C-alpha cells in the first residue's frame, strides 16, 4: 500500500554567523567524512575479495544464463525458482563477507569511539550506510 502524501513545506532561514557554532558543525562534518570513507574503503575491500572467489564467479555465470533463458520464456516457473535460489545464494555469500548494513554499523562504532563519540550514534549509522 502506498504511503499517503501530506502537504509539505520547506522553511529556509539564514543563520547568524556564530564562530563557535560553525566550528562545531565543521568538526562534526569532517568526522562524518572520515567515517564514511573508512566504511566505504572496508566495504570495497571485502567486495573485491568476494568477487575473486570461485563460488561468486560460478554463481554469476549461472545467474546470467538463467536471465537469458527467462527473457525468452518469462512464465517458466522452474527458471523463476532457480533465479530465486541463486539470489539467495548471493545473499548468503554477501552475509558471509559481512557486506550488509549491520556490519557497516559495527564498523562505524569503532571509528566513532576513536573520535570520542562526538557524533551521535544515529548520525554515524546513517553515514555508514
């Protein structure tokens, strides 16, 4: 079911220049940038390792073959089930390599602690994924 849309508005106000406020914001944004880059680097490293694995390459070949067959015969239930099984195998492989949202939350926790928990945990989790 689609979400009902309610009337919305945007309020734009100019901030009065306050050096302390801007320095705090600037510091938090820099910490968020570092957290994002660290999590992204970790994610890309693990993804590269996963893609080098023989199981991943085999699954990709099978998936592409099933996709080509499904383009010709979209109503084949056996192919549809095989596609679902391959998608599930990809999901389990991603979970094995910790390429999911919860793992990124775990990674960002240590980085956040390194910076003295200056960034809110909710913000850190949003930055992480």
